[in-house]
C-alpha cells in the first residue's frame, strides 16, 4: 500500500514539475501555454509561477518518501489541481496547450484520489 501511495505522489509531483521549465523564459512559456508573452511584468509573474510549481512538485515527490508529510502533500495537491480545473472550467475557451494542462491535472486528480484513499485505508489498518 505504501508503494501505491508513494507512486501517486510521485506522479502528481512530476505533473507539477513539468511547468518548471517555464522559468527559462518567455519562449519556453509560449511553448507550454500557447500564448505570446511580451509584457515583462507578465513574464516575471509566469516565471515565478513556474518556480512555485517546481517547489510544489518537489514537495510532492519528497512526501512520497516521508509518510509524515503525506497528508499535507495530498492537501496541497488537491488544492492546486482542483483550483486550476475550476479556473479553466469557469473561464472556458482555452487553447490546445491549456487543454493539455487540464488533461494532465485530471490525471493528477485521479492519482490524488487513488493515493488519498490508499493512505486512508493504510492508516485504518494501523
């Protein structure tokens, strides 16, 4: 059961690490999100977003191997994924690159659901 829990956190962590490459600049952000970023302020904000996703992704992977951090990791993962999915759904009209992010977050959500259920059942057995 602990391997399943770890695997789900690693999967979710990797999904959150993918946008980290956006820290490299506007060209990489354009590839990731299909938008042309020319405003330096927006580029700074999006690069910072990439850093934050990197931190969250690293934390999720770290928590896969440190059970004491797993409840917090599941909570952080759920907040991140569910809020993005809600934002995408509520805005609508997104491009194909953002659609890929939506699909990736749906995979992350499924992984988090499986992992949190496994975590709950593993704790009930102790």
